[in-house]
């Protein structure tokens, strides 16, 4: 891991007390809960009984494009059997299609249907509109002030990916 200059000494960065860490994590958790509530409302409005995990699979599929079932399971950190059950439901609702590709008949490919894409986009628009309302309660300066250190934390965690997330780092090397 290479150190990144941040303008602060290691002593200053490590100086957070347990109480400060707990307060920070609690604030992040509360903000995340507020944003999740908006997402849950959008899912309830448009999802027609779709679960959050099913939505996550559709979302990952939209970002990755046609994918193998086993790869979707890994990206979502779920068991392949769970991914299969989710895909059974999504295929029944005609939100995805499954087909075998190549010589290996065991390799199952999954792709979004037009209906799956439309549903995902509708939920996304509704979620974004809700987030705009919630985040609109903060000024642009406040949003920027919060976003910058969050990006820094995410960047630093990615740089430490092998120590913090060995499985994710191994997957990135094999890609």
C-alpha cells in the first residue's frame, strides 16, 4: 500500500477517539437509512413485490451487461443457489432472460429484458427524485462539504482493498 498525502500527519489522522468514531458512524448510518427509506418507497411504488435483493441483481445486470449467473452471485455476495432462485422469480416476471451459451451447457447467461430495463429506470427515476428532495434540504456547500471526505474515505479504502476486502481485490486481479 502506498501512502497518500492528505495534508495531515498520521498522528492527526489516527487521533479520533472511540466516541468520535461512534458518533461519525452513527451519523453515516442515519444518513444511509434516510436514503434507503427513499429507495424502499420507490421500490414499493413500482416494484410490484420486488425485493431489494432482486432489485440489486437487476441493477448489477444493467451495469455489467449480459453475465454468467455465477458472476452475478459473486458480485452480489450471495450463494449461487440464491442467485438461481432470484433469477427464477425475475424470469417468471419476464424481467430477465436466461440462456445457455457455448459448448458448456452448464454456463447460464442472464440478460435484462426491455421490461426489466424499464422497471429499473422507473424505480431509478423515482429514487433520484426522492433523494433530490432529501438532499435539497442541504445547501450546495453543505453537500460538497460532506461529499469530499466521503470520497476520500472510499478512495483510501479502495487503496487498502487487499487488506480490507481480500475477495474483492482477488476478483479485480483476475478480471
